[in-house]
C-alpha cells in the first residue's frame, strides 16, 4: 500500500503573515486519506491535491486553537455527499475533549461540541441539501470522538495511548506541552509502508521523541522567536511563543533523539527564509530536512509517484 504525506497548509495563525495556507496535513494511505488539523485554506488545498471527500476515512484534531480547527466545518460541508464527490459513509473525527484544567472548562467546547454546534449553526443549509439534493444526513455520518486522554502530569501522560485503528492505519497519540492549551496532542500513524508523526503545537518535549521513536517522517512545528521579538508584541504574547512552541534547533534535537528518517518543518510561526529554518534544524539533526510549503508531497516508506 502506498503512503504519501501532503502538507496542505504550513502556516501558524490566526493571522495571515505570508502566502501559505493554515496548518493542515493529509496522509494518503492506499485509496483513503486522513486529515490532521483543519487550518484556513485546507478545503481548497485538499481539493487541489486531488483529495475527494468520498475517500476520507478520518480527521484528527491536535488541539482546539482556532488556527487548527477553523475550517473543520467548511471542510465537512465542502466534502459531504454525492454532488461534491464527498463522503456518503461514516467518517470519524477525533480530537481533544473539554479542558478540565480551566476553571470554566466544562462550559467550553471540546471536539464533539465544536462539530455538533457547527452542524447546528448550518442546520438550515444541511436540511435543505438533504431534502433538495438527496444528500445523506450529515450528522449521522459523523462519528465524532472526544479522546479519553491521560490527566496532565500523571505518569500515563508520558506514554502513548491508542487513538484510532482501521485496516490501513494504527494511530497513537501522546500529550505534548502547549500551555495553557490542554489537552494538546501529537499523533503517530503507523502503516504497512511506513510511519508518520505530527507534533501539533508543542514546546520541545521528551514526549515527542517517545512518540516519534524510529518513525520514517516527523512533521514538527517550529517558531522564529526573533521575528516576534522584533515586532513589539506584548510580553504575554512573546512568552506564549517561548514556552509553547519549538525553535527549529529544538525540532532537530527531537528528530535526533527519536532517530527519525526525515524531519519536515511545518506550522512555521513567524517569517524567515527557508534556509534560516533549515540550517538551524540541521545544526541539531543530521538527516534530511524539509521546510514544507503548502501542497508539498512526500513519499513515505518507499517512493510514491506524484499525482497530477
Ligand atoms: Zn496552538
């Protein structure tokens, strides 16, 4: 079975600081694909990459910052039903549950409520299309799961846990450090042909190396702290970037510790030349490094011919 990674969008947000789409990746495994995060522009990027909703098996959300989920409703609405070559059979959407560490956490939406509230917000359109276009009921096709994650700081939090499995992939997750967002997750996809790990948003942390151990490809976030420091942003904002994200040297250290075959930098926060990102990561990782752009394709495990 062929496996291909497509970095549909590589930008952090929520802001437009360059031409790249918001953070989103697809993993194509045989004739099915899996989405990881749904940043701004992911629906068009997926379409232009040749991905069609009828082949969507599951979507995964690393955490609930808006730059990772803002287009989840749009992606579902643009990929649902026969008229758009969309899905007509059940699709899983899995992500973090409510944040139990926040005082008002129970009143704030986890992944299930994010989806259910979106369906409610678009209920008029959905009802019209079910009756006017003979589309299947969207809600009944979506199997949305708030993942049961270990408590932050518990011994179990340092170990991978099962997330999802079908006949093509086994997905595991681990808690990562993206304060104050909890839970924040990284995901690992293991297939017959190879393995790909997505960091989501995280500071440099040991858990990433645990999850990514021996993986073929590590897709890791990176931040250019100097970019933000030079913009005159508030100290609180700069502190968030420092304690919640990873400089490229840190992504390289994680890749080295995990012994991965390739490091793909994505979710690039703050602008810099590709050579800036790449050289800094290369100072701590000897393997191949890519500074990903939107729509870039990577064969996993063995070469995969690019599709038109
Ligand atoms: Zn984030």
